[in-house]
């Protein structure tokens, strides 16, 4: 069961992107969202390395939205692999966020291999799409316990 005391009972969401604008817009879009009658605990990471560090230090992160390309072209996918294999975290629900409308072959393969929830395009996704994605991910996360 997730450690609710670590985040004051709030559901934790990690947003990973090297674009500070995307981080801030995402935070603003989610700041009033409630999940099970509590606001979200929104964590931000600006790199794959920072995301892995946060996930290693903070318990109970239920959803991660991660940019596919950051420091390198495969940084997002490499992070997904590290979460599943190195951290051994099978519960975290992961969504790739990219500037592309559709996933490429490597991203489709990653969805299958590392049990990702799917893809959320940055440009084509509305605030409502973002909120719906996060809530669905949190439901899937908490349903595992």
C-alpha cells in the first residue's frame, strides 16, 4: 500500500520535462485537481537523472508524466526502463509525453516492455486531457493495492 503519510495523504504525481514552461503549465493545470477528496502532491524533475533521484527518495508516487526526449533522444525511455528494472517499481503508472501526435516504434515497444500506460501528446492535449490522464493513472495505481 502506498505510504499516505509521506505526502500528507495526497496522491503524488511526478512530471518530468526539460522544458520549464511545460513543467509550470502542467503544475498550474493540476494544482486544483482533487483525487479522492485531496489535492495532488505535484513533484517536478527537469532531467531523467533528477526523476530517478526523486523516485528513489519519495515513496508513493502514483503517476509519472515523462518527456520522451530530454538530455538525449532516448532519455525518457531510458528512465522508464530504469524505473522498472533498476528501481524495481512495477506499480508506478507512466505516461510518455512527447511533441509527436503518434508514438514511434521504440515508444510503442516501450509501452509493451515496461508496462507504460500510454502516450499524451504535449501540443494536442488539452488541460482536460491532462487531468483525465492523471486521474486515470492514479486510479490504476491505487487499484493495484
